[in-house]
C-alpha cells in the first residue's frame, strides 16, 4: 500500500491518437513519435513500447541518455536524438544504434572519426535553423556546411530537418511559410551537392495539423499523441479526434468541519465565509500540481467540481467539499481527468498559471505513482 496519488496513463488512448493523427495527415507519411522528457511526463518506456507495437517509424528523444534508456528496455525502433549529442557521447550513439541530429561541424568531425575507427558508416540528420533561432545550421550558412560534410566520409546525411517557431499561431502564417520556403532551398542545395537524404521533416504537432504544406515526408509529433491538442493547436481549424492520455488523481485523506470565519493553510489566504466541510488531499507542488492553483484550481469529486482553497503546499491541498452530498474519506479526487461529464484538462490548469499543457504534464514528478492502462 502507498499514497493514493497516481497518474493513470491510458495507452489505448495513445494508440487511438496515433491512428487518428495518421489518418488526418495521410498514411503515406512517415511518423516520428516524440517521447523526450519522459514522454512529456507520460513515461517514455511504456509509451514507446506501445508505439512500437503500433509500428511507429521513429521515436524522437532530446538526449542520447534518453535513447539509451529506450534501448536498455528493449526498444528496437529507430531513435533520433533531436538535441544532438554532447562531446564524448559518440560511442554511446554508435554502440546503441541511436541516430543523432547534427548542426555543429566539430561534433560531426568527432562522430566521423569514431565511426571511422569502428569501420562504420553512421547516418545523421542535419538540422537547419530556418527561423527558430535555437538549434541548427543557419539556412544562409548551409552551403559551406554541406561542403564540409562531404569530406566526412563515414557520415551519411540521411535526413534534413527544421523546426517551426510559431506554427501554432495562424497570425504567424507568413513566417511559417517563410521557414518552409527556406527549408526547400536548403533541400535543393543538398540535392545539387549530391546528397540524397531519405527524410525531409519540418512539422511538429501544430504544423502537422494546421500546415499541410509543412509535412515533408515525415512528421514529428509529440503533444497531440498525448491528447494535448486543446491549447497548442490553433482554434477554429479542422483537427483529428484526440483523447487525453493522462489523468491525475488522489483520494480524500482527512475531512473536517470548519466554522465560518476561520483561515485555512499557509499565509491564511482563504477565510471560510460559511460553516464548511474541508477535505485534505495528499498532492502538492512537489508532485507537479502548481502552487499557482492556490485558491484558483479545482478538482472533481463524486462527479462534481470542488475548489482548491488556501495555498497549494508541498504535499497537500485543501478542497472545499461543503456542497457535495455523502462525501466520505477515501473518495476519489480528480485533478486532471473526467467524470460524470465534467472535465479538467492539463490545458485548463496551464491557462490558470499562464503556461502550456506540456509544462503541466512534464512537471508531474516521479513521486507520483504511474499506473498504465493497456
Ligand atoms: C519537441 C519537438 C517536437 C514535437 O513537438 P510537439 O509540439 O510536441 O509535436 C518536434 N520536433 C522537435 C525538433 C522537437 O524538439
């Protein structure tokens, strides 16, 4: 027995979302499922196993370390390290059959020389910065970079990729189209220089859905696989059906009557305006329930909404359950999820604290037990 605070991960819904997105973008496209950051808090190993069963073409991680974890759990699907690698990780990549993104010539040279020593040809994907301004060879410097790559004969450029800065924002369509145009020019340059990369990919979740002209021959999707479409896809566009994969729940572990005029929690930020019934629930900001939900968040208990009162503390929240009939100890408390037609999404929480749903699910800490539903 342990604390009843759990994240339930519905892997059937993950598979549903993948099928739904594939149907939407076209079954002929290759598909990379992005499982970096522990699959946005959903559990990278379990999610990757399910996606592998569903015959995903690629898995995308941020770091070689994340790729290694997948390999050590028996995942055989091709893995791309989206954030490239760090000096000294060349052997780790090659020995574990992890493909890396490349945008630094010095790292390309190091990888090439390790590959040469092992007598191997290693595939790489070249990342081009067409306007994101984060990682990638700048589009206007790509010609020299391609020339230098030609000399690294133990590397094979198997992919060209770029990443959008604002594909989720239809006001930025001109910029997104400029990025697409720059990427096309980059592809032409590689073609002229004799490279024949298998993959040309640009699109993340919002681009895959909102910008059909950005799909190249592979899409790299994260958020929508986990059902996080609500706040990261533009409003008022055609979208695939998506189901949330994660729900976050706990139970009432203490119940008490409190008279009118009492203060509750740290800083005494809430005062009862009536005789109240208050539930204590063992989840707090260490679990990833943001402190910004103090006096602002809500839960679903016995099918009804109930509000967080007072400060969210490290390990506990207080919920006003005065209005809920027959409330009792051990009743389920849903922080993210759905019951009786009422729903709290990660996006709802995100909006309240001025962030995006990704940060909410990524923030659910390892202290929260994960339960996988197959
Ligand atoms: C994280 C990431 C993605 C996935 O983005 P989503 O919005 O979650 O689909 C795609 N490409 C790159 C390079 C990324 O870093």
